[in-house]
């Protein structure tokens, strides 16, 4: 028996040793994830003001929640945000990943450029983009004006983009309920896509490089063109990666907070509450001094249920088309 | 091996118990006396920039004069951060000894049993006489009183003022600030002009931000009320309120500009705006940043002489030790004494909380430095305070976002916007 075998049998196979290795990560997960989740669930049945639990209120917070129009409008805003970020981010990052998977010059440079926003502080990114979008001093409006376009107020524009397009086309009337996300929200979405794309590209690149070259060679020998190769070989074999990217982008998009907090307002969530996403609504209700942590916990729980059920639905609908 | 494990166990137990022991020791956030007879206490506030410097200077002076007290002035940067820290500190049973608070927070703290009543200190041996209490600006003590008990004390209070560019006024033949709403509009119209003849307006009459405070002042000047007398329903959607918002929209969108946040003050300092409304505290941020001749004036009047002050009070936390509470009261008493409140006001632009402070040399000197400041502070005589409840704190957001903002951005007519805001506020108040 060599010492290595000894180690493998006695130490690494020992469940107690394994448990010991799991302890540090376990403590972190339990203290910073599990306990807060359970506490939030419990707190949502209590009245909590300014750091003190006042009393058990049963389902009252949930009843209140479903009577608050701001809850539903912030939910709607979040859905707009997710619907804006996820498909575009997925499409652009897949496109970029396929291009970056070719043998081109200065490949490393391109990869770095795309990944740079991901490693940049989100706070710094938000502040810089806030200036880019500034109505009078911003770079974007400067470019627009140089190109002969009209300056826009971007983060201060409460009108929905569909309504703006309709009025731009000269239509005098547009149904009020269908005005779409505000231009301010679109501005935030643009930043989110720009910032998140690099991460998705890296995941897609890893997925692309996992596809064995034999398949491509076989397809070529059979006379497939590059479009055929993509749809018949790359796309199906990449599907587990695409599925993962879809899921993770959807979940993180639902949880958007920082860009909203830093880029919009004052007051945050403006103009006219059109960028007030659900997590900011939760924050405002719980952490502002007039607020109630019990109510905020109820919002958090509803958000959790929404994300969980969406993930399950995505699994059902999409996973059947995934080739593992 | 077993021996070592045991040793680790012991270490953990020791560590845990010592952490617990530390966190349970003492009362409140302030450190206990270290045996040298000095009471050390923590004062949490949100003063930053020139205001923070002024506060730190006064705290240092207090510490210098009191060999037995050491106040640790801790700035949380902004009010929202301050409220979060207080919330977390109360939850962890580690509150500071003294903190700046808004009225809505105070109400929550009182209900939690976290706020110490100051009435006993005021009536105690180191208290204040009735004469001294009467010297406070009317309304300020009342603003700190709940059910007959004084739970907070006025600390940094400001009123609104009109800042006007005398040079820009002179260019259009005006020598005085507007004194009523009609003049306000008329002057703003005159000041809105194309100064270099290129066909584009480059000087606006006025400018402002989306502000519930501005609307509330216009509302009461026009004879309206924020809430009904019993505080259960919105009253700002009255005809008086609609008229006030129509006036605000006309003023700020026809002859002025609505900017994001405090940008309008930068534009004013750059000489691009004739006059702007702002808090008296804005003075400390503007000081030295403009080159023209500037003066202050009270807000132009309308039907009623009325105004709301803004800003926070201080509370002493009930969980602190008695020596800390007494020392905290000593600081509050010192800070609101005529001499110190006058110096605080002269340094920052906050209103002095005592009437007699106005006549002190330090204040008189400031009045000669800043033209019109004295008349701005006359508004304090009839200034009142906004509804104090936590429900209004939440409701006020609807007035600002749904009411004032929708009207100023021309998404709704003032009447519709106020009606929508009132519905949201009523729902909030009914909860």
C-alpha cells in the first residue's frame, strides 16, 4: 500500500473528512443565504418598524401587497426590463462568441474588450453611463446632434417608446396602456446589456470549444455550408450552454437593483416611477425609515416564487429541446 | 489528535462567549466610561460637506469645554444611510446615544420604546426655563412633541428662500425681488430672454427641481392644506391645491426649466437663471461659487403668510446608560443655546432655533454679509411643519412622483395629477 492509496482510502473517502472540508463554504451559505431566506419568510408574517418586530399580522402584508398598484406597476416594469435584456443579450453574446471562436488576428484583444465591462465596478459603469445619457452634457446627445438627429432626455423621459415612435411617425393617438417601457428604462436596459454581454460570451465560448471538431469535419465532408453547420451542428450541441445562459440571465435580470439605484432619479425609480423595478420597490418599502421590513419580506417572497416558477416553466418548455 | 480537537473546541467556546460578553456589555452604542471619569457617547448624523465641517467644529468645541464628556460625531453621509444604520442598530440592540432623525422615524422609535422622552431633562435641574422654551421658534417644540411629551429637539431646520441675481434683474430694469405670485410670474417672464441675439433663449427666469416641498409651500400660501385636520385623508387636491400646482407648472415650464436634482443651482451660479427657490442651507453650498451680486428674499406671498420648515431633530436613545443620556442632553441644550445656534446658523444657513439668536452679533454680522437673509428668517414666525406620521412619509412620495412630477413633465393636467396622487395617498393613509 503506497501512501497515496492510504490517503485516498482513509482520508478522502472518509465522510467525516469530506464534511469538514465543506464546513467553511457551508457556514457562509447558511449564515448569508439560508438564515436570511428563512428569516425573510418568517418576517413576512410580522409587522416590523425601524428595527423592531411589533407583532404577528398573519397574511396582512400579502393582502396589502396585492392591493398596492405600485407593486403591480413595478412588477410590470421588471417584466419589460427582463424582456428587453434577455433576448438581446443572448443574441448579441452568441453572435460575438461565434465570431470570437474563429481564428482571427488580435483575438485576445477582442475578448478582453468584450469582457472589460464585466470586471468593471457596476457603480462606476452606472455613473459613467449616467453622464453619457445626460440631456445637455452627455456624449450620446452630442453624437446625435452631430449626426443631425434630435437630442433626447433619455433617463428623464417618462414616455413609453412605442408612444414616442407613434408620435414620431405623426400618429396623433396611441392607446395609453400600450405605450411600452419608458425611454429611461430602455437606457438602463442598454447599459445592462452592454455590461452583461462579456460574461455570456465567455460561457458561450466555453460551450463552443466543447463541441468536438469531428462533427464539423464530418459536416463539411458531407458538403454542408457554414449556415447549415451552425444550425445542424453548433446550435443543437450548444443548447445546454444556451439554456444555462438563458436561465442565469433571466434570474439576474429579475433581481436588477444597482443600475436603477444609481442611474435613475432623483427620485430613484423615476421619471414618474417608470424605472421602479421590483427589487427597488422592495428596498424602498423595507429600508426607508417609514418602511416595514415585514412588508419588504413579503415582496421578496413573491419575487422568489415568481423567479422559481419561471425557472421551472423554462425547464419544462426549453429543456426538452436541449441535447445533452 | 483528540487532544488538539478538544483544545480547538475550548478556543471556540471562549471566542463565542467573549464576543457575546462584549456585545452585551454596557448600554447603547456608546462606549462605557473607561474609568477616567469621561462619558463617551456616539452622535450619528447625516451632515456632509460644509455642514459636516461646521458640525465637527462645534462638537470639538463642546468636547474642549467639557472635560467629562467626549462626543464622537459620526457622519453617515446622507439621511437614507442614517435611517438604515439606526434601523440595523435598533434591531441589534446597539443604538447610538444621540442621532439626527426625521419626524416619521421618531414616531416609529417612540412606538418601539427606543426614544427617550426629553421632558424630564427639560424640567430637571439642568433643564430649561419656561422663558427659555418660549424663546424657541414657534412650532419647533410643538413639532417635537408627541402626546404631551417632548421626544426630540430641533437641530437643523431650514426654510425656503428666493435667491436672486441682482445684476440680471437690473438688466431688465428690476431692482427688487418679487413679493407676490403675480410679480413672481411677471419677473420670471421678463428675465427669460435671448441675451446674445442668436434666436435662442439663454437666460431663464427661474428653474427648479421636482419638489414636493416647493408645492407644499405654494399650497399653504394659497390657503390649502396637505391633509385633512384629522390626518386621515389627502386635502392637497383641493381647488387651492390645483391652482398652486398650475402656478408652479406655469412658472417652471414657461419661464423656467425643470432640472434633475440640484443642477438648477449650478445653472443659477453660472448666471444662466434669474432667480431660484431653494433651502436656506443651499447658501453654504453656493458660497464663493458665483461672481454676480446675489441677494436672498422671502418667498413671494399669496393669500396666506405660510411656510413649512424642513430638516431634522435629534433624539436621545432610551437604551443608553443614564450618564450618557445626561451628557447627550447637555450637548443638545448647549447646541440649541442662543449663542451656539446663532453660530451654527451663520456657518451653515440653517435657521437659528431661538428667536433671541437673531439679535446676537454673530447673526447680525451674517445678515449684513448676506443681503436679505434676515427677512428670509422672518418666515420662521409663521412657519409650520408637515404631517409627521410614517404614513405621510410614504404618502409624500406619491405627491412628489405622481402629483408634482406628472404635472411638471406635462404628462397630466395639474388637477388630474393631484387627484391621482390623492388616491394613492389615501390608500397609504388607510393602511
